C-alpha cells in the first residue's frame, strides 16, 4: 500500500463564510420590479420618433431602427406582461384584415350569408348523437328466442351490360333485377341465435360494401331493400329495437356511399365544397341522382321504399334547393300507411334522425312526426296488438318499453333548442290521451331539465293520473328525479315533491325496481335537505334491501347512493353522526365492492378535510374504513394497488392530530401500527410521524417537565427501533435508522442515537447489488453512496462512546465498506474513502462546522488532544493509500477514464481539506492533477475554473504556496 503523510488544513469557517457572501447593494424600490417592462424616458422617446420620421422615406437606411433597438432592447418578460404574445398579435392581425375583406366582398352580403350559415348549420355539441345511444339499445334489448333472416342470393343478372346496350335496355335490365329480388331470389335462414343474427347482418353490411366497390350498384341496392324488409317483421318483438339499430347501420352505409358517389361526379376538375349549391352540380351528376330516386320509387313495398329513400335524403341537394324541404313532409305522410304502431314509431325515429343530420332547421317536419305519433298511439291498445302480445307471451309493460328508444329520440329531436312553450303544448297533448305514461316518461327525458323542474308539481299530478298497469309509476318518478338532479324546482315545492315521490317509491315491492328509483332521488335529497332527511332515506333503503340479502344484486346502485351522499356532505363529523350511514356501509358484503366504497370515502376525506382532526367519531369510523382496505391486501394484490391503498391510509394518518396530547398521539400510532402492518408505506409514514412527534414535543415542552419530555422522546425512539426491522426494503430501514438517530441526537438521547446508528451500520452488508425501482432492476450502488455520504455528515456531531475506541462509528462504517462485495468494475468503495476525508478533516478542527444544542461533540470531548488528531491523520493516510493503490490498478486502456475521474476527485479533496503547505502533500496533489489530465478525459471547463480558483487562493494572506503550486499545473487536451 502506498504511504503518504496527512495534514489537515486549518479552517476558519466564519471567515470563509464572510468571504463567500455576496455583496449587498442598496436598491430604491418604489416603482421598481424586476418583471416590470423596460421603459424609455420621454426625451429619448421623442428623439427616436423624430429620427424615424426623418428617415422613414429612406429604404436603404437602417441606422435609426438599429439605434432605437439598442436604446431600448425588447424584453421577453415585459412583452408577456403587456399581453403582446404571438396569439394576441395573430388575433389583432386577423381583426385588422377583416374590414378589408368585408369591404371587398360587400359587408352586407357577407353578414347575411354568415347568418344563413349559422341558422342552417349542423346541430351543436349539446345534442347527444345517435351513436351514443346505439350501444345501450343493443345491450338492453336482447332475446333468447330463435330468429330468422332472408339472405340475398346473387345472380348473374347483376353484371353490367355490354357497352353497346342502349340506355333504355340498361334501365329495363335493372328494373327486372329489382323484380327478380322481390319475386323470390332469396333464401330464408331459420332458428338463428341472437349472435348468429348479428353476424349475418354484419355479413350483409360487408357484402354491400364489396358490391359497391366492385361497381355492382344494383346488387348493393338489392341488399339494402332486403334488409329494410326485415324491419316489417315483429315475430320476436323484444328484439325489434336492436334489429332497428343493426339494419339502419346498413342504411346509413348505403346513404353515405350514394351521396359520396354523386358528389364525386359533380365536377370534372375539382371536388365540390360542402356548401355547394344546385348550380354547381353538372348534368351527369343530376342524371345519376335522378336515376337512384327512380330506382327507389319502383320498390313495391312501402317499408323498404320509405327507408331507402330516407337513407339517401341528403342527395336531394344535388337536384333542388327545396328538395329536402319538400321530401320530408311526403315521407312523414307515407309513414301513416304502416299498420303496426311499433314499426311506425321506429320509422318516424329514423326519419327524424336523418332529418336532424341534413336539415335540423326544418322543425315543422319534426313536430309533425311527433304529433302523428300521438295520433297513432291509441293503436297500442287495439285488438291486433293485444293479440300479438298474447301470442308472443309479452306483458304490456315490457311491450311499452320497446317504444322508449324511438320516442325518446323523436322527442330529443323535437325538443332540441325548442322554446319552453313547446313543453307546455306537449303536456296538454299528453293529458288528452289516455294511458299516457309512456309519452309522459319520454317528455321528461327529452326536454331541458330546467323546463321540467319548474313544472315538477304539474308532472307529479299527471303521474298520479296514469294507469299503473301500463307503465309503472316508479319509472315515471325516476325520470322526474333525473331532471330534478340537474335543475332546481321552486324552493317552496321541494319538500312536497320529495314526499310525493317517496310515498310512491317506498311502496315498490321489487328490490331492484325500488333501488333503481331510490338511487335517483338520493341526489335530490342530498342537494336540498339536511342530514335528517338523508338519514331517513338511507334507513328506508336498508329496510328494503336487507331482506333476503337483496343488496347483493344492487351493488352498483348502492355505490351510486354512497357517491351522491359524499358529493354533498364533506363534513365527516356530520356524515358519521348519521345513525344509518355506517349500517348502510355494512350492506357491502362483497370484498371488492366494499374496498371500492371505502376508497371513495377516503378520497373525499383527503380532498375536503382542511384541518387535522381528533374527533373520536371520525377517527373510529375512518380507522374501520382504512382497516377494511388494508385487510383486502393479500399475496395476489398488485403493487400498484398496494401503493394506492397506502396513499389513502397515509393521507388519513397525516390528518390526525391530538394537539399537545402527545401521549394520545403516540397511542394512536401504536394502534395504527398493529392495524396496518401489511402495508410497508404506511409503516414508514408512521415512523416519520413519530419522529415528527418527538421533535414537536421537544419544541413545545422546552424548559418544562424535562424528565417527562425525555421519557416520552425515549418512548418515541423505542417505537421506531421496534418498527424499523419489520420493513422489507433495505434502504427504507437504512434511511429510517439514520433519521431516527438524528432525531434522538437532536433530543439529547445519546444512547438511543448510538443504537440507531450502529443498527444502520450493521445491516449495510445486507444491501443487494440490484434493487427493484418501479418494476425495473437497477444497481443499488448509487443509492448506497448517497446513504453513506449522508451518514458521514451526521457522524461529525456524534460524540464517541466512552466505552468504545476513538472514532468507533467511523471505523465501523469504513470496515463495513471494506468488507462489502462491490461490483468488480466499480470505484464506489474508494469514492467512499474520498468522501470520508472531508469528515475527518472537519473533525480535526478546533471548532466544528455545525453542532447540536446541548450535545457535546468530539471537539468538546477531546479538546484538540494530539492523540485524537494523530488518530485522525493516521486514518486519513490509510484511506489515501487505499485510493492510490486503486488508481494504480486503473492504468490499462479500459480504466484510464475512471482513473482520471477518480484522481481529479482526490485532488479536489486535498485542495479543499489538506494542508498543502506540506511539500509531500503538495507534490501528491500535483501528481494527481497531472494523472487526471494525462489522457485528456478531464473536463476542460472545470479544469480552467479550478486553476482560476487556485490562483485566487494564492493571492490570499499566507497562501503563497498555492501560487507556487499553480505554476506546476498544466492543462492537457486529448489528441
């Protein structure tokens, strides 16, 4: 081992601090602010302006602009404060260009066109599209009955005729093909399951696209006609709404293909814009469009002819400005010829759907459809429909629900941005029709919640008059409750409304029907009433859902009740004082659901609890909630789930405070440790909490009851010492041992601090070479070095134990580092040795850099004893020798970069902490500098700054040796 003699540099920390302090300059504040825009004085501004005006006509001169720029340079921060950001400039530029455009095009004409475009524009984002309802309908209306379908069987007649055929021959051929379809060119498939039926419809949709892509337009039309015919079949009536969704998907595809085809033919040189007029359409496109309408007009059956023409309704734009406006009333009148009321109501829904897409401004057609629907509503109770229901064994209430999607959609179209007076008219018309519950339900669904809420009392009166047998009243109250959850009725009517609604709801016998309606009205209750009314509602729900464990089939609705209560009640002392709230939670027996509910409660508590609490009601309840989450953790629980639960529990622990009752706080932590022992992040939080408690105790109780305070602090230390070994993470244990030792030192508990630090040193060999960080294996070396450096900085203020040797903790740490199994290509061990040198140098000073009040460090214990200083120097010499030996092993090509970096680190350490007046130590520093620059891997900028610092030191009193030293230091760059 290389030998060297060490001498620590004598430090005067106070003097060094004074030298390093920045020079303070007095500033007159007044209007000054560093972010204030830079301003130019009035005289300077005048000069610049005059200069610009004098030279404005000289294009080639730039001197004035450059001089003005130099006198007042633009400040990016001030420009942001002035609001002159790029977006503002762009908006200003656009605004300045707008008048010119308006003048060129004629401001009156442009304004008129813009107004017309807004009036005729598509519906806004506040209109719920059909696509949003599609999935719900398919999921709701299902069947186990067997279904049938007619599959198209293609024939060669669909091939294109020869080029020499006359136009009349083409028309005749295509008409014959249509007749061929209607006269039996088809095959019926029976006994299909629902999924098979859906698959066959999807095959037809795909066949339509393939036929269109291969230019077999007539075949495509045949597929659409046949699919449309399926909408006249109500053999399995429960499936009809889903069938309508599937078939109209095909109709939408066909309508889009036809429109895009004609649109692409409208101009030879360019495509038409979306806002084209009839005058922009060429004759070829118009002829093709007429040809399609003629084909559709030749369809014999009403339903396919109606649906297919509705599918290409938008194509009327190619023929006439008023084509759509004229066609919609005709199609509306055609629907009156459909005998089955269910088929008719869905036909009207499709026509309204297409109408809203192509001409939403034509409200008269939408209203006419709905009023026709009202006129045909009496058919529902006719003999033909009743006989059909008997034949298919379908109850009337179930049958009426089949109408809901169509009526709801029609009313949504009618009520979109409609005036409030229209709702009044709708209500009057509903009153004139007997058994109007279905219509009334749809009206409440469709119109704006504000309109419904102001008429809530009128709606309740109408609901009372409805026939219970046709449409259950609890469903009507459910629809009313949805509106009242979004808008407030008059304050004087709220309690009567709740009483009337709950009088009906509480009589519902079916638990599923009951909770579906009650869950809606919980929000109205929480929104407008106190905990007394909410407690009554919760009690009624428990009463209905407990018998026969009915709650097991209603977890989603019960969870919704909890969420709504938590939305409006953030005062947890009030929440847990409700007698029925905790019994309500007991209904969640399924583990996963119970944990989810507890999670919801804790999220709300953490979000809204502003002040720490010691309320025993809150603490007991939330301890139970958190224990439920903790007990759900098992060997199969994912790490992300554990972290999420621990985060919520830690949030609760941080909000618990007993003020100056520190013993009660510690008792709570003891109870929490026993409760949450399976979640390591919670245990870590508890140890941090106890350490904070110990520090707070010392601060508050300073000067009074010193013995009692010391005993309590020792109890906190015992808590941590017992808890830390239970942690599985080695670095959590190391850091908490160190933190707890620092807290014990700060509280003058020297024996406890000594125990913590020795425990940390003893488990260093357990540190693995790699650890898991966020699911990935990473080397532990960096984490270990950080810990050791932190540990070394603490050892400066730790006094030696009287029964142990000098520097026993430092030696123990270095011995553990020496024996630790480092990676073969690692310099970590010797870097620890380099890090230990500043500590040992600081220990040799007469006055330490920092200390702890009422704790005598080694500076006091040894008082600069020569034997103590000799031990320090000897240990430093040993460490430097170890580093130098390691540097020799790095002389190969693979290690020269590491050698240079390590040599420069040791050089910096000697420069800062060694007494370089010693010639041998001075020469060692020069050798280390030359070694670090030998291969040119050292950072040149860092080297230059280091040399400048050494030169600066050489100018200080009694520092001439640095001036001599800098002459021997040279810079080398890598060739």
